[in-house]
C-alpha cells in the first residue's frame, strides 16, 4: 500500500473514483502479506498487486464492479484441485481480499492518510470487512486525532484504542468486535493497517561496502543514514540519492539517535577505535539487527575488547559478526546482498538454507 499511495493520492485529489483491493487475511503459503494492495483507476490503469499475478484478473473485474456500484466486496481466493482453470492461488494458499470504492465522499480520510504516509507520520487505517457495520467504512487513527467513523461510537472508541496500540508496534491485523465495540464478541471484523514511519538503517563506516549496503537498504524500505568520523569520506556524492550522510564520531552520533526494535545497525569500520565504543553503545540499546564487518580474528579481538568494556555474554550474543550469510561474497555488492539476506532471515525467522533443501511451506504463517 505504501508503494501505490502516491498514485492513489493523485487520483483522489483529482476526484477520480478508483477501486482499491487490499489483502486482509491469508492462510498457508500465500504469496503476499495482509496489507498488500492493488488499485484500478481511471482508464483501467492498474497499480500494485495482491497475489503476484494469480488472481489479479478477477480482482480487476471486482474493482470495476465496486466503482460502478459504489460499494465494497469481500472475496476469498484459494486453490482448486477440481478445476485447473479456476481462479486461485497455485501455491496452495488462501487470501481474503476487501475490494472497495474510494471517493472523497465515501472515504473523507483517504487524502489525509496519504499525506501522513508521505510525510512519515504514523497512522493506522481501520476498515470494516464484515459484519453488521457498513463494509468498507473507514476510521483513520493518528496518535493525537481520528477522522471518519465505522458507524457506531462504541465501535469507534474500541477500534481507536486498539489502532493506537498496533501503531506503536507497526502491526497490521484483523480484529473482531461486537456491533458497539464489545471486545468479547466477533460480529464485526475490522482490518487495522498500520503505517509506521520506515525503519532506520544506520551504517557506520563510509567505505565502498557502505555505499552498496546503503543502496540495498533503501531497496528494502529502510531510511538509511551513513556515519563516519572522517569528513573526507562522509560526503553525499559517494552514496545513493536519498541517503543521509553524517560526519561525526560514530558512538557520539548513535548516543544522540533514537533506535527501536526495527532499527538495523551495520558497523563496517573494523577499526577498534571506532568499533568498540560504537558497539558498546549499540549493544545496550534496542535494535532488530546489529552486525559488524571483519575477519574471525578481528571478531575475536573485538569481542575481547567489548568484554573488557563491561559487556556480558548476553550482550555479545546479539552481535552478528562476521556480518552477513555465507554466500561466498567478494565484491561490495555481493557482500551487501549477504548482509541483506541475514537481516531478512533474522526478521522473519528464516534459516538461510536453500529452499530446495528445506521442507514445509515456502511462505510460513507469520505472527502479527
């Protein structure tokens, strides 16, 4: 959804109706996660995807129907063994898609949501998918305000509280309520889609490897900062467009920078005078991933110095060093792929093994 919002915002601002399809629930080996979106706009223009191609044709037709009717539809697509030509997912999974018509009259909050996402402001969009409440009704929830309604004040209040909780976690979930927001009932299904600001990737050491890691970090959706104490190396022209470049001692910069459980920290300096104070700071604060470049000898020396600095075995267990997965990488670009692969594997609990050597679902169920 984040990727297609700029286009949708333009249609919305021009008053052009469009059909918006959003994956709200998945099971088994589904190709896309909840929140994946596809839209059909003026001139039958299509942006986004809900399944990587399996059911897009059927969703295209549904989107045209809801634009014509001004309503909303909930459809489930799965795999059919009985009819090889049936619309479905060849991977054997199942997705449930909400398709709704979006206009300024039907969704007065959409423009404000698009503006907030573009500005990096956190917002959660709550949409009724099923039950006695109006399907497709939308309530947008920010940390300090709300816009729209799901049709009942009690339901709005309950969903607002939950939406802010999910926003703090950056989570997207399907929740159930009673008609007036009762928490122990499940008549009304509401899809809560959180748009938290992009997670940060902090790359320390302005070397050629850093440029490659920064490039792939941006590709993965991170807001990337490169930091180095040497101004001659910490120059924007050496890095991809959109990467923030800071000339400052790494540990001092990190000390002044907020991190959270989604933050990625890559230490590429492999110089003790930079690494030790920087990692001492990094390993004592929240982060999703902390990796450090260097040989095994460098790692052993670094670990000994960090122990002398007061870090515990538990602290050091968080450190991914040497950084990256064993891909046989040699060039900066290949090393960047190795680092990115380790970050993704850690994020989703992947083994890093070839899929041809594993068993079970290719896309295992993910928790919220």
